[in-house]
């Protein structure tokens, strides 16, 4: 399965970025093989508004089924929900740690945004 994980760096050893729309990078990871693609999120990171919606649209195009992040705002959450992407908030540690927690079933999927917009 392909999942998206917000990241402060470009490797699986990087720390999870707690911000979804304004994360430095978003890693698209195959949970079976751990092969991954790095999405540069600089454009959204520095955006005046709409960062979450644009980041959500970007990962929708990658065919992911789950997002692991720290915080997801209301507009991004609505976009992800409409695309059928499940959101697991409160991810922390390294990208590998977050993936291991996901595979072990330790995340609960969100039913709403967990932060106000423009966070």
C-alpha cells in the first residue's frame, strides 16, 4: 500500500513534520517494499493560503490511501476525505517509526481536522 508521510527531510530516517500543508517534504512510501518518492512541498510551505488543499491534491494524484502526519486542518481534511484518503494524526519520530506504528495498527484514523486552518 502507498502512504504519504509528512517529513522534515528526504530520507526514511528523517523526522515526521507535524504540519501537513506546510511540511517541508511529503514522502510517498510503499509499505511493503519501503521504496519511496520525495515530494518537495516548498511551494505550499511558503504559501499565503491554501497550503493544505494544494498538498492534499498533490498526494491524491499519487494514489495513496493513508496520510500520516501530526496536524491536518479542516480544508485539507475535507479534500483528503473526499478522495478516500484516511488521515492518521499525531505521527511523530522518524518516518520509519511512523510506518512501523502504522503497520502495527497503532494509529486511529481521524474523523475530523485536529487543528484550525492556517496553522
